[in-house]
């Protein structure tokens, strides 16, 4: 049984489900799972075809114009290339609103960067510039608030940025995570207060309701 990267790097097939080479070669069709969403496996092929020329242009601009790419700059470029008013990243691009992703490489975009760099080495995405920009935005703000949907690194980076300004003025946590696993995803607002990520006099709220935004919309 061959892995997906064998096809991506050495054959005609692109990024598909992990460890499904034998089944693919026998003619089986797959729907790939992304989070709690199923999608046709050919979407990964389409995604690679869409991403590759964008990454080629980014590498060219890095080498000829000295552009130093960061995750937020990559997302800004993707928002431009999406060119679809149904996308939040399109509107972020149109209004020059930075979108930070401290884990940009965790997922399909990371897979695309890996595959592209294997064939076209040299593209650099600088995470240090982004963490400095995020922290400085928090420090310079007159007041800040956090609405965190889910947990993980996005929640922690947002909370940590507010620690540099002695805490956010208000916070709303929306997630299904629990405290007992010890990670930040399930940490209560009072944990953030103890680290100075939320002000002592703030009024934080943690909402424990599954799929609250799907329910309300």
C-alpha cells in the first residue's frame, strides 16, 4: 500500500486520503473528511491546481521583489485570488483586514506548501513577523475584546497577545472543550485572568453549546 505523497510527488494523482493507494488503484471512489465535512477527493486535485500558480507567483515575487511572506500575507493573497464575495477572506482582502493563522501549515494549505516546495524549493513564510504584528496590535489598542470560536492555537495566540497589554477588556469563549485534558482549548476565562490575558475587572463569558453559530444561522 502506497502513501498519498507517493502519488503527489511522483505520479499523476494529487493529494488524497492518507494510506488509500491500494483502494484507489482498484477503482474505489472516496469522499474525504475535513473536520466534520465530507468532500469529493477530486477537490484536493482542484485545490492543488488552484494553489500551484499562486505559490509560483509568490516565489517569483520573493526572489525578484524581496517580498517577505507571512501567514497573514499568504491569506491576504488567497483572499484576492478567491475573488468571491461569499468568502470572508475576500472581504478581509478588500478591506485590508489582516487574518492571522499561527498554524497555517496544519492542513491542506500546509500540504500544498510541502508539495510545492518539494518541486520548487525556496519559498519562505515568516511566522515571526506575524506574531510581532499581532502582539503589537493588541498593545497599541485602546481596548480589546476576544470572541473565540473553538480552541487550539488560534485561541491561545489571541489570548497571549492580550497578555502583553495586561489583558483583554472582555471575552466570549464558544467551544465544547473541557478542562480535564489540560490544554488551553478547554481553559476557562478565569485561567486567562490568572495569566493576565483577560483583565481582572473584565466580564468574560464561556458558552458551552454545540454548533451555536449553526443553530443561530
